[in-house]
C-alpha cells in the first residue's frame, strides 16, 4: 500500500469508528439545509465531535436520555415538533443506556481520518439511492474491506450507521440507546472490551494508541463450566473484586450464574448502580443467545 494511503490512517485510533449518515427516500435533510443541498459532510464532522464529547464525559449524557423517559407512551416516544417515534423496547432500553453511561469511564478522543471518511462515503453513495440499510455493500464488501481501499487498520474496526434527519447529538443518543439491537454493538463500538481467555489474560477496555482501562485478569478457566476474573473492574478507587461465571446444563439448556464479591473503599450509594450494571450485562447475554 502506497505512502499516500498509509498516511490516510496515520494517527487514527486502532479501534476506528466510521459513522455513516445515509439519505434515503422519505428522510428529511439535516441541519436545516434544502433538500437539494444537504450538508452531509458537515454533519459527519459534527457527529465525530459529539462522539468525542461523549467519550470525554459519558455521565454528562445521561440527563439528555433522562429527559426522554417522561415522553414515552408505551413503545412510542413523543418528540415535540417532530413525528412520534415507535421503538421496539420503549423506556427500558433508555434506562439501560443511562445506567451504562453513569458506569462508564472517560476515554480519549478519536481522531478524524480521511481514509475512514472516504470509506464511509462510498457506502453512503451506494446505500442512499437504493434505500439500503445494511453494513454489507451490493458488491459484497464489508466495512473492513471498504476501509482497506484507503489505508491500513490494526486491532479492531467498527461501523455505525444512522438513518434519518437527526442532528449530531440525536444521532449519538440513538446509537447509545441501540433500541432493538440485542448485543448493543453500536453503543460499545466507541469503547470496545477485550478478553484474553486464558489464565493470566487481561479483561480490558481498549481505547487505542496504548490507552485503555484494565478491568481484571483471568484467574481461572475450566471450560466449559467456569470463568473467574479478579481485578478492580470499572472502579477507580481502592477496591478488589472477584467475579465468577459458572455454566451448567439444566433442563436442556445452559444455566449461567454470576457471583461478584468485592471489598474496598466504596463511595456511598455505589451498590445499586453496580447491581444494575450486572443486570444489564445478563440481559444482553440472554438477548444475544435468544437471537442466535
């Protein structure tokens, strides 16, 4: 690959995030532009900036979602001045996202990559006119292959796609809630978790360029019955934790149990958010298995 193409990705985080904004039949243009002249390039930049604001202070985005909760009527979200939005999960998905934001640690900024932007643009130009809603292109390309046209990537890459007339913050909030997506992959894409599944292996959040947060080390693996991890998990104060995932066959299925023990200097009221976080993880595991 030539020097010019290598430069396209130089400085970009290894866990690159390509955000696509697609125009499709029936969607109103964003940012108050006329239908004949939507400024999608400007919107893409604003989404990147909004994503970095989220990464720098995840908890600060919780109030934006909390403002949505009183506006739900069952599965329908009322949006003043705009069409109502029918969701698949309703308020529970928003509540889950709020808990995840409050538990998340700040992360460093992503850097704009011209190569990633061009790869995203290719997919926009193909999917928009046909009303496509998939990550795979009509030529069979997946996100990684499209990115490789313009540069090199290492570690992991992800692609988030947003549809509609939303402004940048609304796009980011939509991806955070990830309504109807069992594994919440759009929410996790900017801050991926990695597990090295062997004794002594790390469980950590990889933020690229050597940045991240160590959750713990694998203490014991007894496949297929036990995974045990010790470490501070998401907490940044004097604390030690032991987490045990146990699996056993029961009534033709697999029963998964979790035991989390911890001791240390906990802030007042810390137990409830931690319990909610584990509940969210279990719900996502169940949803992914049921969708398989």
